[in-house]
C-alpha cells in the first residue's frame, strides 16, 4: 500500500477530517484496520498512520523495559501524544483538540500521502516547505547515494 498525492480538505467544526477517497481506497481493513493513529511526526506536522501499520512499526522498536534512554524518551513523547481516530461511515476521523492545537490546525488543511502514512499540514506551511525543498533531481541523487551506502553496509555484514 502506498499513500500518494496531496489534497486540500477541511477540518469541520466538530474536528472531523474527511480522509480523501483516493487515499481510503488503498486501505484494506484486514491489513490496515479501520482506525488511524494520529501521532506527532518528525517533520513538525501531524501524521496519520493506519493502526495496524503503526502497531507493526512500534513492535519493531522492541520493548522499552530494557530500552536505552533515547528509546524511552521517544516512546514517552510519541505514544503519550498519539490518539486512535476511527473512520466513521462517511470516511472521516475526529482529531483530538490537543493535537489540533499543537499543530495549529483548523479549517483548510492539506492531506498528503507519504508512502505509508498521511501528513496533515496547513496550506501556507506546505507552500513554504515546498519552496525550500531540494529539487527532484537532488532528491533522487541523494536517495541513490543512500541506497548505495545501505547496500554496501548490508553487504559488509
């Protein structure tokens, strides 16, 4: 499953966000569930993960019982600030007040498909970020370099 594209949508007065149909269409209830997890993202935006994908990623982190301080800090920050957001029959989720306030979200927003998750951002912020992003050529070149380095590291094992 890949989430692709970006869409302008609105958070209504009841804090509901309609997940764009094109993004909902790639969800498989058996694989992904019927719930999104709203969580702080590493880009300073609100991220939405299909619940089962979020759970898989969380289990890959391992247990925190004997985790190092960085892992414990990560878990405390991310999991304590996350929330389950079930899809209703109209394809909407209700976002918690605390997360809307944290990211300054209301009214018009951009919902972006970013591979395995969605990002929700104000249109003005997304426009500013787009203007400062590297060119497509630079992004592809950096991705190729990272892949080559990762292949070399994995081959050295």
